[in-house]
């Protein structure tokens, strides 16, 4: 249940500004593009399913932010805002 609540908080923060993505998603996309170039160079291809929506992992920042929000009694809106500030342009 806690995992699902953290996912909801993270997803809400991403939905508020769809142009922003999580830094780990940006890193994943860069690695995937590099892998695609290497595969094309060797005459192969990368599984197209990898380019679809990624199975989300909860970042350590999100876990710490939720823990701190519970301990300090922070409002949900403040938690979502804190998570949103960690997103970067896609």
C-alpha cells in the first residue's frame, strides 16, 4: 500500500507539468538511444517495447520525501510540490 501511495504522489507531480520528466527517466532515455545507435551499427535492433512507457521505479528522493512528510506532518500538496521541483525538462 505504501508503494502504491508513493507511486501516486510521484505520478501526480509528473502530470502537473507533462513537459518535465524525472532525472532517472532522462538518463534511461539517453542510455536507450545509445544502445539503439550501437544496435543499428551492428545491423540489429533494440526491442521496441523498451521505447514505450517505462516501468516506473520510485526514486530514493521520493521515498525520503514521503518519509519526511509523514514524520513532519507535511500536507499532501506540499509533498507533491516538493516532488515536482525535482523534475527536469524532457
